[in-house]
C-alpha cells in the first residue's frame, strides 16, 4: 500500500470517505514512510503513533456509521512544533521547552482534530521560528529531500520537508517573515501565508505578534486550499482575529481561470541578488501567465528595499518582549535553582542555557532597539517604514489584482553555509517580508528547477487582505499548465530517498 | 551610525536576563554591530510626515463575550511548572536576605 503516500490529500479523503481505504491504513502507510526515511530527513521532532492511529480509527468508525465527514477527514498531517498540543510535547525547537507538555490545544489544532485530520507528529523548526534554514533548531537540522546536504528552508523546514518527502500530504506552518513560503519554494511544495487575522493565533507560541500567521502546506494548490478552509475563521480567543467570512479558497482553486486579470511584477523584487535560474524560471512564469490571458504589468514599490531593515528591528523588538515569559518560573526548564540564588540569577541562567545563539542575538537586538535613546531612531523609524510599505502595496493593488515575485532569491543552500553569517541568512526572506509587514496573504508555488543546480524554484503570489482566494485561483491556473508541461508533479522528479 | 561595545552587550543581556559568559561578549558585539549597521538603513527614507504603524489590522477594544467557560484546573496550570509547592508555583527568593 506504499502508493498511498504518493496520493494527494483530496484523493486520500475520497478513498477514506467512500470506505475504499481505511484511515488507519492511510496513517500506517505514512508512519511506515516516516520510519523509513525520517532518520535521513529529520522532519519530525516527535511522532505520535498511538494518537495518529486512534484519530484514524475514530474517522473509520464514522465512515462505518455513515456520519458526514469534513473535507479532509482521515488525511495525515505534520504539525509545526510551535502550536500547542494537549498531551503532546511542544518545544518550538528550543531546549527551554524540552519536555514541556501543554495542557491545551491551539485553536488551529482543535479545528484539525474536529475535522478528523490525523496528526502524525510535531515537525522541526528553527528555534522559536527564528531562521530560514531550520539549522537553528536545538534538536539538529532538517534535511532537504531534494538533496540531503541542503537546507529545507525555515523556520518551518520540518513542515515543508515532511510534505516533499511524502511523509505527510499536509502540514501546518507559521509565517512571520516567510517561514511557510520560503521552505515551500526550496522544497518544491506549496505554502500559503493567509491574511493576518485570517487564522487564529491562539495557542501558537508568539514570535512577533503583529507579523505571525499560521497557514497550510501541501503538494498542490487544491490540497492547500482545502487545509486553508479547515483552519481559517474568526476566533474569539484571538483579539486580532478578523470577524468576517473566510474567502471561498476551494472554489477559487477549482476555478483556475485568470483570463482578463491584471498581474503586477514587483520591480524591486528580482534582478540583482537573485540566482540566474530563479530569474529564468520566474520570467517563464510571467510568459505563461500572459499566455493564459492575463495582463502583466510592472509595478514599483520604492520602499521595499528598506523592508528587510525595518523587519529586523520590528521582529526582534516584539520577540524580546514575547520571549520574556520563558524564564523557568511557570513552565519549561529551570536551571541553577540551588536554593542560594535569587530569582534574577536563576532566570538569567535558565535563559542562557535554554536559548540558542540566534535567539539570544535577536533578544539583545530587540532590547537595544526598544531602549530609551534608541527607540525613535530604530523601532519608531521601522514602524514608519512599515507604513510606507503598506502604502506601496495599496498603490499597487489600485492597479492590479495580484502581485508576483520570486519567493526566495536562491534555491536551497548547503547546510552550514550561512550559519555563522546572520546577515546573509536574513537575506533569504527579502521577498517575503514585505507581505508580513502589510498583513497580506501570499503563496509560494513550485515553478520548476533551476537549470544550474536542479533544485526547486518558487513563485510568490500576493493578494490584497482577505482576498486569499485570488492566490488559489492564480496558483491553480499556473499549476495546471506546469503539470501538463512536466507530465506530473515536480516532486515526482525528486530523487528516491534511501531506506524507502 | 552604530557600534556596540562588549559593555553594551553585557548591559543589554542583563536587562534581558540572559547570563552571557564574558568570553562570548566580543562575538555578540561584532555580530550585533554588523546587524545594526545594516538595519540603520531605515533612516535613509524620508518619514517626516509618515505615521508609525504597529499592526496590519487597526482594531481597538476587542473583547469576547463575557460568558463563563471551561478553563484550566489548578493541576493543569501547574502541570508544566519546574517547581511546585502547596498547589502554587515555587520560585527562587525574590528579596535579598537581611
């Protein structure tokens, strides 16, 4: 039954609901795949075999009794280890939370469970979602299934890798500056960051509260849309949750018709600093979009070159405040409490032992940017630049329906290559960050392999707030043409993993 | 524009309650100096008439319905605590000894 792991989520859901295949069989096939390849990929930090099989059995019982099932019932999923899961470890890739078992579920997790989606386990990530390579996980890096010596992107590298390694057809990620889209791009999978406020943040460990957003990862546009529809919607437990109807993303993914649409190419994202193969695949996509009857125009967003700088002031500032709670008092690990030390000493030792160097760097940076005397020049100025970025988007969307750019400037780089150069690492998110700054929805869609290294390239599609459905319409239209051209999914071209 | 000394790092680390060993302060100072030089680019834009934006969705005074619901029990709330005593979080001393 190993062909079950190659099937799309929508296909699996159909097989389960018709009773042709049991959800338990589907779960077992994926658990077997994890056992065979995850030693090499390391997408998972924790595999919940018993929980997955019991959730699958519950779906099978509903099938037997003829109960109505939700769209993805019985389909397995990998969950980024930043979402609180009742009774399952939640580490955020950090030593400070090693061994912590949350006593409650994040709203997204509640929705997944209610939909009968089978959670296989928790996926690896850069510590507290700070990174673009998953190398900053305290529990070791995740490897890109296309080339195990390369990074799977980050921070949600475990989620993108488990999907592209056929360990799960679906995964949940979170995206603060590109942590769903950049991993999708470098692993040849699809990832969407929904509109800010479109998916509840309740129970998701906060990195930068004004930027964080959870979203779906999958191997094609329709599956991504189906997962999006399950997790989206207003939540009274999240005060930034938008109280309006969720756009019909599934219908949009099925429409796949962009005739007459206006598509804007962002002048400032592309060109210099972008790998040749990324540029050539992007240019081909532009031609493809035109051939489908859409009008493509160039638009300028003049403040975008300052977005990265503004982001690396706003994010550390918010993170330094959000991460203050990891002090070893109410939960997590405590270090140095020998009965003689003050609470301050114990907190300082706990945090030094629990946080990795990237987390410490960003906390210090945020503490600096928020200090009296520097606040206006750094944090205050960054917030004004944020307004300019939003105005650039507003002006662009007055002229076009969606915007496009490459998702990331390069394909997957080698593990270790940028680990000691934080600034080089930060540049991976140069094209994705403006989207978070303005709270907009964005998708990364695989558009082929870079000729020079044979590694996946992603196209970023950006829509106005609460117009997430446009991403799926445009993405599905492009995907349909590319699948015909390739004769199947891009991931079918990925090398077989040893042990499989 | 920037430049950050080892003493600055030590001071900031103290404010953030992270005990950084003295032999690592130089490394952090170098890296943070480079990052601060790069992010100083935010000053290159003219923002004299631009308001600050803290959040993508302007909302104020968002409250949910005030209805009693299920919340964590004391045992659940204490379940992840590093130290517990008498159904409470046990903490290291917070005052200096006399």
